[in-house]
């Protein structure tokens, strides 16, 4: 079954962008556009970066950096969880292999 894409309008830095979007991803895309708009406006308002293109690149770089940090944290947590589950599984196997009789 093919998903029908629907048009959506997003406003970033007072410019409207119309794109096709999977209806299931609409809310996430709207929130992402709002986050990008906030980041770009914050950079523009500092006055340190001039030009929409430069602001967009810097905002994208900052958001990509944040994403990489979260991905690395997620990978570390997944590894720690795996180690914890292995430890618990080993304890359970030891108990089952060596039952204590009273």
C-alpha cells in the first residue's frame, strides 16, 4: 500500500515553504520547522551572523551537532542496557542451573 503525500506549508524566517509530506510525519515535521525557525531567529537577533544563507547553515550545523550528541548518548545507553541485561540473564541462568534446595 502506498502512502499518499499531502502538501504542507511551513514558515521559516517569515518565508513560506510548501512541501509534500507523509501524513504520519506531519506533526513531527511541523515541530522540526518550528525548532529551525526558533534557532534561526535567535541567531539573527544576536546580530553576529549576517545573511539568511549563513544563518541557515549555522542553524543546521548546530542542530546536526545536537543530533550527533544525542545519538552518541543513545548508543552508550543501549550498550549499558545490553550489558545490564546480559548480567541479569547470567544470574538467572546460574540460579536455574544451580537450584538451592532446602
